[in-house]
C-alpha cells in the first residue's frame, strides 16, 4: 500500500495496492491537475513493460512530485534574484554580474518598498522549507521502493524471473535518478535559504537606517 495526502499544487492523494499472486496493481488517485493526468497516462503507456512491478505507479507519481519541487525551487530562486536586482543589495556572488544590478544610492533605496520585499523573502523561505520537507519525505520512500522491487524479483516464478529482473533494473535506474535529483535539490535549497536570509538581514538594516550613510553595507 502506498498513500499520500497533499501535494504542492493541491489536494493530491493516492491509495495503491499490489496483488502479488496476479501481479496486478490497483490504484485510486485524486487531485491531479489536468496536465498531470495527461502526463501520467502518457508515462503509463510508455512504460507498460514495468506494469508487473509493485512500485510502477508510485514511481511515476513521484516523478511528477519531484518535478513540481524543482519548479517551485526555481520560482523561489527567481523571487530572491528579483529582490537583489530591484534593491541593488547584492552579495559577493554578484560581483561578476554588476552590470545587471542597479547602483545602490539613497534615492534608489528610498523608492523601495521594504515591507513588500520582506514579505517576498519570507514567502520564498517558507516555500523553500516546504520543498525541503517534501524531498526529505520522498527519499526514504524511494529506498523502500528499491527494497520492495528486489523482494518481488526474488519471489518471482522461474519462467518470469528474467522479465522481472529487466523491469526491476529499469525501475532501479529510474529510482536512482530521482534520488540523485532530490539530493541535488536539497543542496540547492540550502544555498537559496542562506541567500534569502542574507538578503533579509541586509534589508532589515537598510530599512532601519535609510537616512544615514549606508555605503558600508554594499560592495563597491
């Protein structure tokens, strides 16, 4: 049995069971978007040779969830970069891209809505924390799926073992790719979280001292 409750995009849930003697999977899936339904059906048709494996459908669903996590992470990164671009409150990683960032002056800072910027950074940080939670949740599920597939092959009839070994190998590679991407996503989340925190601290200082010389806060 595989179950989930919520997704990044809505009230996604899935209940999946596998009947080992008949090699049949029964699934009830609710809350997918129209695009996700279309993609899921296309993926099921593409990988029908794997249908006898117990984690076939969960692997496809986790592919979609992982993709959603990456898109959310990209949105967060764009939000943080937008703050840096609008305020000119750049840190050292912007040194080689200075032409893209406005020169920091008090007139520029006086036009900045620091309350809105703080809200944007808080929103990005909250979303980053949620994406991190999702990835941390998915990784042990992937480990369990690998073990389930191996046990299924061990218990397979001799006349079917070769086919199931091939299916297990494909799914193992698929799961390994998902695991690697999620681990990379976690590393990116750590970086973007630190980046947002630095911006929040700098914005807080600037907002509190807008009428004094702030040039010491910025890189030349």
